[in-house]
C-alpha cells in the first residue's frame, strides 16, 4: 500500500517536470503565470541538482528534466522490484 502511494507520487512529480519543461520550451509562462511559478517552486529542488550537468558540458539545452525523470523511473522500478 505504501509502495503504491510512493509510486503514484513519483508519477505525479514526473508529470509536473514534463509540464514545466513544455512550458519553458514554448516560452508562454516565464515570469507571468502563477502555474509556471508553482511548477518551478515544486520542481526546482530536484531539477536544480541536475542542472550542473548541462552547464558543465556547455549544452545549448537543459537536460535536467530528462535526467530527473530517468532517476525517478529508476527509483520506481527499484520499489516495484525489490519490495
């Protein structure tokens, strides 16, 4: 039961990361939307930790959402397999 709740929370967080990435790519909400503000507030603690990878490699795009979603999927699979 607790594992199912944790997996659902991780799924929701992955969805929030995807929505934030889409918002930033189409440049609709930066600085003007409350939704984008709250998405940043919720996702930045995780994405900020992975942003250094894109900066170190001097990439023109931010790969932190991709890395975060891969890590979340790894954690979900570990929860399903080992518990």
